[in-house]
């Protein structure tokens, strides 16, 4: 119709819209296909990676297998080495067994040789006649007697010493000696198998203990054991009484003016360290201390340490060729700066008895303090600290038939009370606050903590025992044995005794060397015979250097020894000579 607009078919619009949507969907589908392809590619790559990982895992498994194989081979090698080691140990054990067998054979040969030597020496000349004396008679406690006026007869006038001695007197019987019976250890044997009877000649190192000392210590632990002081119960009060009672008895025995002058320490070494630490605080740089060239290390090293700390000078008196202090040289060591002199009463290495009175007078002229090392002096004679006139005197319990780990420092009471404490702790204080402490007077001032209660009680018992025996008896027995041993030793060719030539100038300590044997070899062979001596420098290395030797063999004799011990020493030294030529 003219003038009207043409109409549009609506289906065409819908179709176009649908076509557009379809086109979009197709594009989406293509993109999805692209994504799928990329995912497939990633999956392929992941699969490739997985394959490579599986390959690597296979390679690692192969390596692990090879390592396991190598480990198995190493274990096999180790087992082989263990087997070889066991075989070597077996071979070594066999060699040790062979060595032991050879040693036994050697000992047997020595025994046979000794027996032949003994048989040879059983022929004794009496007034020109030779008679054969059975060895067991000679060893029977001096029971065999030969009359000098009737050759060949047996009579009770003249006891024999031993097969090597010929005729002579013996004032102390070999057997049935009540003093030896006091020392349980002397009845034992030592060494392999049945062993040999003990001949103990190492008394300068430590003395044996009598039954009364052993019983005193045992009784304390069985019946009185408790800590001392401040305890109000029965055991504590009894332990305190026993401890303080021991101090009182020891003070009386050494001539102390008061028990408070007796300080219990572990031994001579601690006593000297106490003085060096406490009194040494008074010394100033440039001050001097006079010592000697024969001191035990215990009376040397503490002063060296003090000198390093405070800038002091140590001066030393010379030792003569005869092993004695050169008094002129001792006097020359003193100067206006000398503050202290410290010296031994008796040389532990040589047995020399030093002229203490003269040395004291020299030190007093210079106004010096004096400390005496009495470790050996207290073991061989009575001590009177008042008569000695020193400021300090130190000794060890184990040298005077007392227990180990206990000793005494004696000091003048006023001097001790003026000295600062050596150690801090319980029992040495008056009052303690958080800001300071005040201290008790001597002896508690120097006995911090729980002391060696049983040791002090045992040391008191030791002095009681020595008093019962009597110093006259002790000195007489030791003097006889020293003279006898010196005479016998000088008969041995190639043996040289160091120290004073006169036995009157020494105690019963004999240091010697042999041309043919080292001191340690001497000691070792003597040990196979049951004879105990000491070999080495005896904690006196400067003294050994003075004599240009490394050490000596030292036989040290106590009052409970006898001539049979000396005879066995001599027989052992003959064995040394035969062995070393």
C-alpha cells in the first residue's frame, strides 16, 4: 500500500542472533581445543619428566646396589682384618707366655746360682779349719754359736751374723723380736707364687704401722665416728674428745708450749705451703728467702711459687762433696733483705743430719723467720721445738709410724694468731655476715672444714707407741743397723755410698750407686728377692744434679728392721752384680 513502511521478518533477527552465538561458541570451542592440546602437551612433558625421574630412580637404585656391594666387600675386609688382629693377639699372647717362661727359667737359674753361691759360702774358716755349716742353722735367728777358743765346737758365746760375715755379735735377735711382732705387714711375703719374706727398707718414703695405730683408727670408725665440734650428741662429743686429746698428746711429745701451736695438716708439704701462703703475704718485692741445695721439692717449690707471685729472690746454700751443708756459704747467703730461712733437719736423700743449732743462730743474727722441715728428723729422734728455737716445724704422720694424710705444722702461737687464714670455710670462723667474716685463733684458724679426724687420732696413737718403745731403744737399734749395713755395703766392689763418710753424721738412710747397674735395675732385681728399697731422685733433683747423677738406690732403715733384712739386701746386690757383670 502506497505510503506504508515495509515490515521486517522477526525470525531473521533471531536467526542472526543465534548465528552470532554459534560463532562465539565455536570460538570458545576452538580455544578449549587449544587448551586441551596444551594440557596434552603438558601431560606429555610431565610424562617425560616422570620417565626421567624413573630413570634417575633406577640409576640411584643401581648406585645404592653398588654401594651395598662395596659395603659388603668392606665388611668382608673388616672381618678379615679382625681375624688377622685376633691371630696377631694370639701370637702376642704366645710371645708373652714364652717371655714369662723365659723369665721363670731365668729366676730358676738365679735361684740355682744363689743356692750354689750359698753352698760355697757355707764353708767358714775357724782358726784355720774349714767346717761346713748348714744354711738353715745360719738363718735360725742367730741360734748357731761357734766358740772362738775351741775351733769346730758349738758353744753359746759368739753368734754368727750370716754366711758372709764370719764371727761377730748381734745385739738384737733375728726372730722372736717383740717390736717386729707389733707390725703385722712384716710377717707377709711378697712377689709371685709363694713369694719371698718381706724385707722393707723403704722407710724414708713411708713407715709401716704398728698394730696399736691400726687399732686406734679402726676403733674410731667402729665406735666413735662422728663429726667434731658443735655436736651435742654422744658420738660427736666423744669424737671431739679423741681429736683434741690427740692434739694435746702430740703437743707434749714435741715440746710445744700449748696445744694451740699444733695445727693438723695433710703432711709436711701442706704445712710448708700454708706458711708460704699465709706468712708470705708479709713479704715484698725484692725480699729474699734462704734455702739449701739439699731440700726436698716440698721445701723448694712452694717458695718458688711465692717468689713468682711477689717478686722475691731465692738464695741457696751450697752442698759439699760429702753431702753436708757448707756453713760458711750458708752464712754468706743472708743479706739485709733476708726475710726467711727454710731448711731440712735431715736430708731425705742422703740421711745427712744438718747442724740446725748453728743454722738457727745464723738466721737469728739477721732477724729472719725460720722454718724447719722435720719430715725425716721427727722419724729418727725426739723433737723439742722449744729447744730448736725455730718459728715453724713441719712433719708428716706417715713417716713416724702414723697414718697417711695427716701431719703437723708447729708454730709460735703469737705468730700463728697474727697470720691470715690459709683456707676459708667452716670451723675456722667466729662470725660470718654477708659483708665479711671474723676468724678464730690458732689452731682452728688454719683447719677449715672437716679435718682428718681418724688420722689425727692415729697420729696420737703413733706417738704413744714411740713413747712406749722409747727413743733410746729406737736410736740404738737404728744406729746398730746403720753401722752394720754401711760396713757390709762398702765390701761390694763398684758400689759407692753418697753422703757423709761417718755414720755419726747421718741417720739410717743410705743412698748408693753401682758402676754396673742403674738404680731402677737395682730396685727391680731386689724386688724379686722380697727386698723393698727406693730408686730415683727422691724428690731432690737439684741435689742429684749437684752430684751429676740422675738418681740413687736408697735403703732406709727403721727400728723394726733387723740384720737379716740387711743380709738379704747384700745378697740381692750380689745378684745384681752377677746379672750385670
